[in-house]
C-alpha cells in the first residue's frame, strides 16, 4: 500500500513538473507574441505618420503652385501695362528716351516671364512626379496597413488562446498540488461508513 501511494505521489509530482514547464514555455511564447504585437502597433503608427507627412507635402506643393500662379498674373498684368504705355508713347510721337526705357522694361518683364514659365514647367514636372510617388507610396502604405491589421487581429486571437491554455494548465497544476486521497484512506472511510450503517 505504501509503495502504491509513493508511486502515485511520484507520478503526480512528475505531472506537475511537466505542466509547470509547459506553463513556462507558454509564458515565453506569450511574451514573444506580445512583443510582436507591440512592434506591429508601432509600425502602424509610423506608417500613419508617414502618410500624414506625404499628405502635408502634397498640400505644400499645391500652395506653392497657387503662389506661383498669383505671381505670374501680377507679372502679366505689369507686362500688359507696359505694352499699353509703349503704344501710347508711339501714338503720341514720343520716340525718345521714354520709349527706350519702356522697351527696356518690356524686355526685362519678358525675360522674367520666360524664366518663370521655365521654372513653372520644371515645377509642374516635379509636382507630377512627386504626386505620382505620393500616390504610389500611399497605396503601398494602405496595403501594408491592411495586411498588418489582419495579422494583428490574428495575433490577438492567438494571444487569447495562449492565455486560456495557461489559465487551464495553472488551474490543473493547482488541483494536482492538493493532497490526493489515497486508496487506503478511501478504504478506511468506506469501512467506517459501513460499520456505522450496521450500528457498530
């Protein structure tokens, strides 16, 4: 009887040790999974920040174009004014220094307008290139974000499953650690119940 109890106790202790090792392994897995989850959340935040930055750059590019359009309109208005001034001088027969000054101004404004148009072409080409790049990057960012959100949900489910397994194993270990009722104890209890039932 003592040998049976000793053997049962050793088996229980062995089972408890195995389950405690399993719990440790699950805790490590849980820690790693939580780390991966945190890393993905951080990456998502970084992607959102980059997307906001790209949107801001696009808005800035648009604002610059609006400003350039406004400057060009002022330049064209000045050019038209000078053209009108030159025509008036020609009609009045003033072909002296005033006309020369006006022509010089016109040449200056034409050159400034030509430079502006060149810069505008370069700026427009750069804006189109930038806009295309922004759209491509935002599309890729959205695709990555969708995939990461899906992976995140899957990870959450795995974390919940791991926690449930740990809780079950911890509960089982606690139950196993409680003093087990030996066969001898049960036999004695049964005998006492029997004797009391027959009035002894």
